[in-house]
């Protein structure tokens, strides 16, 4: 009689559908990438405070982007894999989900955030292409060194150039091909634009959903 009625018990969350075999291999690849990097970085960089944990999370988000690019990992599986990896770093489940869903919003707020993301992406691509020749510990060590360096004061004098990109027909693409395909195209667009911004000293100001607003501190003829 003292047992609570079944109707008073909180409903159990539905079991999460397991990743398919291909996505599971990519999950293992990301965990291996992280494990090897953490194992080989200097001891003084292994105890992450909140700031550095966030930096490593951005680094892993970039690494996930690298998996999407090189191994055609679909965005939904990538988000789930990133969520699980963020939990391993110490995030609560809800915070890990929120980070995986919205990390792109952080990239526009600070140039260091974008730099850390790009470092993770480039490091994963290097690991995939070079295999044993890659040094994940050194790559993460370099990224953390840059992450913790004093922030450079931006020179805001003089004219600037503002650029907008826009994906033509993005709404129609979503309607005809579905959200998953449309997101893959958006990610490809983001990658191309961000690589160009990094090459030419541009800064991402805002992501518009199907385009990017960016600025350049100098103008060119």
C-alpha cells in the first residue's frame, strides 16, 4: 500500500534509436581522435577550466565538421555524436544537446571561437588524410596555446568592406529534397565561405540561415 501508484511515476523517456553502423564508426573515430589528443598534450593543459573546456568543445565541433566533409557524415548523426562527446567532457545532457544544436551561433561572437573551430576541423582532416603521420596531441596543444593567448586588439580605423552571401532557392531545396539534404548544402556553403574568410582576413558577423554576413578590415581594388 505504501508503493506509489504507477500513474504517479514519471514517464520514461523513449529509448534513443542507435546510430547506424557507418555513423557508429565515425563516433569511434571522433572519440579516438579526442583520446589520442588528450593523451599526448602537456600535463599542464589537461586540467580544463570552464574556458578551456568550451574551447575544446568548439575544437570537437570543428572535428565533427571535418568528418562530415571527408566521410559524408550526415548532420543529424554528427549532432548526436557531438552531443555524446560533449557529455564525456563533463557537460550535462541538456547542455551537451544545446551546444551541439547551436554551436554555430557562438562562432560569430569572437574570432577565437571560429579559430578554434577551424583548428579542430583542419586537425581531423589531417588525421584522416595523413593517418599515423598526424600528431593529434601537438595539433590540440597548438590550438590551446592560441586559444589562451591574449586577445589582440582590433584595429577599427579606416573603411571596411561588408559582404553578404545568400543561397538562391534554399526554401525550394528544403521543400523538394528535405531538411537533411538542405542542411548538408548549407554546411558546404558555410565551409567554403569560412575558408575564404580565413584566407583573406575576413570576419564572420552573422549567419542568416542560408547565408553569411562578413566584414573585412581593409578594402581592395
